C-alpha cells in the first residue's frame, strides 16, 4: 500500500511523467544497501507535495548501491536559502523505489533526470535544498589542513591540469596564436594555476593519527560539444602527496566522526568520502553539464528545472 501511495504521490508531483512513461519500480533488491556506506542523496522541497515530506533522490546508474533500506537512519543537512548549510536532523528511510527516467527527460536539469533511487523520509518539510547521507552525523566541522598540504600538492595538481589543457587544446584547435593565448588564459586564469590557490581545502583526520586534506575542482575546459568539464576530488597527505583521486566535483561542507573512531568522514553534496579500512572511497558523481546544455533532447512539455 505504501509503495502504491508513493508512486501516486510522485506522479502527482510530475504530471508530465505519466505521458513520458517515467518508470517507478518496486524495490528490486529489498534489504540490500551500499556496503561502503558512502552513497548519499539530495532533496528538493516540492511545493505540491502532500503531505509535505521530503523525497530524496540518489544517483545510481547500475542500481547496485542504494544508500539505505527502510528503517535505516540518515542525516539530513538543510540549506535554508538553497546555498548555505544551516542545520541538520536525523531521520529514517520509510520507503524506497527504483527510478528510471524516460529518454525524453535526459535533457532536463534535475536530480530526477537520471537513473537512481527515490527514498521517502520521516522528516517534516525541508528547506529549498537538502543533502542526505547515511548514518548519524553532527553538523560538519571544518578542520585546519596540514601546514604543508597545499604547497606540497600543487606540483601534482599542475601536472594533472597540464594534461587536461593538452587534451583541451587538441580538441579546440585554436587557429591562431592569439586565439590560443586567449584559450590558455581562460583555462589557467590570471594566477596561471588553473584555480588551484582558490580551491577550498579541508583538513581530515585519517587512520593511524595521520592528518590529510581534501579538495574538489572543476576545470575551465569548456567543451563545445556539450561534453562535461574535467573534474576531480583529491585527498592528499600531510606533505601534499596524493593518496586518492576520483572523477567528479562535489561541494565539501566539512567532516564528521560518526562512530568516534578518530577517523573522519567528509560530508559532501554527493554523500561521504570515508576510509574503508584500506583506502579512501566516495560514490560516483552525477555529471549535469550535458543535461544543462540540452544536447540530447528537450525536457517534457511544461517542465521547469
């Protein structure tokens, strides 16, 4: 009965979905969850919702890593103005469904316009935007980075940035030296460091009492075919040596130590970055740019992202 009510609720929220043959499916793997405990979701409060309960969506293209099962505890981080973290609360997952968007939605810019999971949460109405992560967490703490982390990581970052630039230049093929110079400055910026010194770094307590730093970047290789910009999220040790790098840019809010073991989890817009006992890990990041550029097809009639 709950699954039927949830489906009716979602279809009422998105009337274009029915004609577009959106597919909300019963939970295909009851009782199973993401074993790494890193996958997170996002909530956007929908004015038409009745009752006004938050619904979270999580990217999971393969459908193998849902962030939790009904009954699991999650933490909701609220952004009252849609941009700034203001408060948090704990909630339980009350329902779960698989969501496969129709092809006609692949040009719409919303977290429901990709394969994933829909979760019902037993929390009151959310703010304009909220992030949901598995487990019980306090408000994120911003720890200082190790003193040498930023200086030490720059060489490795610049080698990576140079490789991105080489690929970007090869794709664009500027016709003149002036065009190349303009493209170079748009990529590297006036500081000639591809935005490195402006990247926000956060301190992280790691295993064996070691301290790390984490940061996430979005490069200015603006492809003309609608393909996404180069992005990466890095974890570096106290000397700046990279110990982990993954594709994808995320907003980082700070750290939490939910189990009190002295090793932090990093709270992000996409879930958690955490130590799994042997390495740092994070969930796959959804890339929105092709959707934003409407390169595939127009969204359903009446749809507004």
